C-alpha cells in the first residue's frame, strides 16, 4: 500500500541545488555573523600602518562601517522575524 509509506521530499529542488539530494543543506548563520564582526575589527586594525595619505583610511573605515551596518540590519531582522 502506498498510503502508509510517505516519501519525504526535500524542501529544496535538487535541480537547483544538487547537494540537497545527498546530504545536509543549510548555512552557518552564527559562524557567518562572527566572521563578519571579526572582519570589521580586522579592517579597523588595518588603520595602523604606513599610509602616506588618507585614501586607504577612508576605504577601510567605509568598508568596515558598511559591513557593520549590514550586520546590525541582520541582527534587527532576526530579532523581529517572529512578528511576521
């Protein structure tokens, strides 16, 4: 009887994502956020160096600020995700 055996289908279409067929398919949200904050700190630590003008500093601070903004927006989105 086919009614008793229910085939579990993957949530992701294997044609779009072949790895869904053979194993775990997901992401590392906590590790990604930690790596993002570590990248912000490393970018800001690069300010100390032998720069001749402030062009490098502007880029380093700008990229660090942009990355921090994305991480804060992600935190806000995760915090309010249950309200949807």
